[in-house]
C-alpha cells in the first residue's frame, strides 16, 4: 500500500516536472523569436510567401464562415429585439457584436484550426524527416527560416483577415436585415458606423495581432518539438489547435478587461 | 607513422543521452580523400558520431577536430562556415517536401554563395544532376521520386557547395540490392570526381566492402576493430564482429 502511494507520488512528481520543463522550453522558444526577428538576414521572400499561404488561401473558408455568422446572428437576435419593438437597432447591435468580439474570435478560431494545425503538421513532419537538420547543416538557421517567417505572417495576416471577416459578416447581416426590414444599404451602414467607435476597431486589431502571434507561435512550437515519427506529427497538429484555441479565449477575456478600463474612463 | 593529412581527428569522445551512454571514449582519424566506413548494429551511436561532427549534437567530453578546428569551440558563424565544407547525406535523404529538385539544390547555394547569376546557379545544378545521373528530375517534387533517386538528389544537394568532407548516413538503407550497388558506385564516383574525404555510416557489409578504404566497427560505444575489410572481417576473432560478418554474407 505504502509502495503504491510512493509510486503514484513519483509519477505525479514526474508529470509536474515535465509540465514545468515544457513551460520553460516554450518560454525559451518565444524569447528566441524576439532575439532573432530583428537580426539579419531577413527572410522577406519567405514572409511574403507565408502571408500569401495564410492570408489568401484562408479567404474562401473565412468568407463562408463570416457570411453565415452574420446571417445567423442577425436572425437569432431579431426575436429578442422585436419583443421590445427595437428591431431598428439590429444594425447597431450586430455591428458592435461583430467588430468587438465575433469577427476576431471567429477568424482566430478558424485560423487556429486551418493555419495552426497546418503549421504544426508541416514543421513536425520536417522535424521527424530530418529536413530541419538538413537546413541547419547547410548553414541556414531553421528557426529563422521556418518559425520567424510563419509567426510574422500569422501576426500580420490575422488582423487583415479579421477586418475582412467583419466586412463579410456585416454583408451577411445586411442581406438578412434588408430582406426582413427593407433597410437600404446606406441606412444599414450609416447605423453601423455611427455605433462602432475608434476604440472598438483599434482594440479589435490589437487583439487580433496577439491572436495571430499565438496561432503562429503555438503551431511552430508544437511542430518544432514534435517527436516519435508520424504519430508525433499528428499530435503536434492536434495540440497546435487545442492550445491555440485555449489561449485565444484567455486572451479574449484579458483584452475585454483591459478595453473595459478604457471605456469606463 | 602515417604521413597522410588528417581531416578529422576524434579523441576520447563521450556522449550520453540521459543514463544511456552511447559513445564511450571513441578515437578515430579520417585521412584526406579516404573513404572510411563506420559499421555497427543499430543504436550503437554511429549517426551520433557524425552529427557531433557537423554540430547537430554536442559531445559530453573529448575532442572532435574537423579540418584543424575543434567543433565544440566554434561560435555560430564559424560553425556555419565549417558546415559549408562538410556535406551531410541523410538516411532518408531529407529533401524539402515543398520544393522541387531545382529549388532543393538552389536552397543552400543561394543562401551561402552571394553574387551568383541565375545562369551560374542553373549550370551548377545541371552539372550535379548530370553527375548523379538524374538530369530529367529537375522540375519534379520529391514525392515523385523513388527511394534511390531521392538518395542521389540528396547527395547532389550536399555537393552543390563543394564540400571537402562527405558524411553519408546509412546511404543504402531501405533500397533494393541493385539500387544499393548504384549508390555505392556513386559514393566512389563522388570521391574520385570531387576529391572528397568521406565517412560512410552503415550496417550493410556489401556497401562497406564496395566503398570503404578502411572499416571501423563500433561496439558498445568504442571501436572494436579498425582496418581494411580483409583485416577486419573474414577472420575476425571477436565474436560480435564475426557474427556481423556471418549474418551479412555466410547466412545468405
């Protein structure tokens, strides 16, 4: 009995050790990004290539999702507002919800699934097939070529995708409002712009930068530290999505608290 | 007393992974334009030895001198300069999946040799693809190549920077016997044509016999035998070396 308790304690302590080791490794990985990003050589060509892959190739999925979110959210909000005879507030309500929270969140979650898992799997597969070692022995810094470029690309492209999602979702919302309330496009968007403040747009872009950084960094970290062959690649891709989504929600919560401080003032 | 120039000098090299001691005081010399074959069973640390040579791993103690410089004392820039003089052909070729054969070969070239014109780059790539007998694959993706073709392209990619030393990690692993002979011939041709000194890591005695000037057999972290094929194998007294030979040739 005492032996069993001892073994359990030992296993538990090993897990705690592994957790803190992983945390320290992740910290060093992030620290290395800031050490390498400002030092030449700069991989501009690869950054642009990654921006294209992350940005342009995500457009169809983001467009469809954003459009559906706009329509569904408008449809679901209408009954509540109509109870108070306030359906004319729909454009304002939808605009605020989309710009402040839904646009950034939906885009980041879609990107975590599509881009984050892709990065995790790609780098993980390069790791287990020794392509990263091959890069290193040919005197190329693989961290700079693979990690810095991808993290920069996600950090730059997610805010752009968020603005695009906001637009597409608002278009979806407009179509729904137009069909039901016969509101013209100019009236709809006039109401949208009168209810959205500079702080809403600014905070949305800033938090999207953090979302993008998180998606890129987690995907790269999980891929770069993957092991155990193809099974490890699958795990890296899966962990990249799960961890990024978890961190995105935490960041959303934190950003809400910080932005509210500015609103109260 | 051997007066030939030594390009790699390994002395009393130790390397462990946790509690697993892999290399336990390894001594080794590689002479200029020599093909040295390092043999041993899987997990004996053969690949670890050459990974220390290019700075992918660091030894726990002992010295690893390559072209007169101690690898563990080199800074990042010096290590990268040294890496340009060493070609490393990986066990599974390690071609970049997302690039064509041309882009795979351009990658080390354009990053390390500045001021090359597009024509010069193309000429260099075409010359090397001719040398490995695969000029037609230039625009193909690695996924479209056979195992043997990948190995050849992998070798061509390492040669693009004119290395002085070639390291081959299991060059014939997973290939059919005929392709193995082709790869062995390629290793010999590379030495003849580009005047390289090579270390070939393998557990394939046919490959060893065909390519090696000397054999070094790694047994439990140390070299158990060192010499020509005839000196080391047919009449080996050490049971472990004898069984290695028997399983490769006699048991067939």
